[in-house]
């Protein structure tokens, strides 16, 4: 008996839109979305080229019911959508939107540069930080410490301990499309005293504890 499903599991005429990627709930929903094995397998099948429900079921090794449910939830979150020819495709633009929303937040005015630090500091940050991303690190020590301080203050709370994988995840958001990788940025933050490392755990010291550092 055929395992074919109607390829309307994701209806392109459905008026419901996926949640706004700038909404924190849209980001929070992703771990739950992929916590179900059937959704992961269905998503992987689409990513590998399965264009219809029956093909997804066959490639993912799922029943018709499991496939229909998985594709429905993936469609609701906007990560699998109908392509131009009606075939199922991964919505790469959706993931890019969510990645942008996950970057370090700008201030309420939308400017990632704090005005309170003065015109010189603002000019340095506007040069090297764009849209919540580190374009590159300055070569001059005085400018570098301004940029590193800004990143540390926007990313890590004083006294909170972070495992290395969390530090790397947070710093990757700053380094996306830039010239500096997250490992280099992490090393500079440690060297300049904005992060302290002990046994794979990192913490940002309080200002009063950063004697003799940048």
C-alpha cells in the first residue's frame, strides 16, 4: 500500500504567517520545534531534496500520520515552505531572519552605539561595530579596548559564570560576516581583562576587580 500523502500538508494559501523573528518567542520556539524526532527527520528529508509529503515519508522512514504532523508544525514555524513549483523547500531566509534577531540587541533607538560614552567613543564604535556585529578589531590599543569593553558589557553580566560553549555561542553572533572569528575575540577579551577564565569557565569581573586592565 502506498505511503503517499496529499502534498498539501503545507498549504501555500494558508493565511497564517510564521511568528515575527524579532519576537523572542519565535527564537524560543525553535528548540521545542526540533525536540521531536519526527520533525527533525522530516526537516532533514526536505533539506536533502524531498519535495513532497510521500517522498519525505519515504526518506525519513515515517508513517503518513507522523509525516503530516511534522510538516504541519515545520510549516507553522515557517522553516519548511512551498517552493515556486509547489515542492517543499527549507526556508533559508527564515533562519537568516532568526539569526539576525538573535544578535546582541541594539539600544531602543536602534543604534548599537551608546551616546553616553562621548563623541570619540561613539565614533570608534560606529566604525568597528555595525548592526550589532563586529566588523573588525582596531589595530590601535586605545581603540581596541573601547570596542572590547563595549562587547563585554553588552554580552556578559558581571560575576555570572559561563561555560566556554556559551561564551563561544554569544561571541559568534558578534563575529558573523566580520573579519574576526569568535576564538580570537574570546582571547582578546581574556587578554584585556574583560573575561576571566578558570577551568573552562568564564566570568566578567566587576569593574572594581579589573585593576590594571583595559
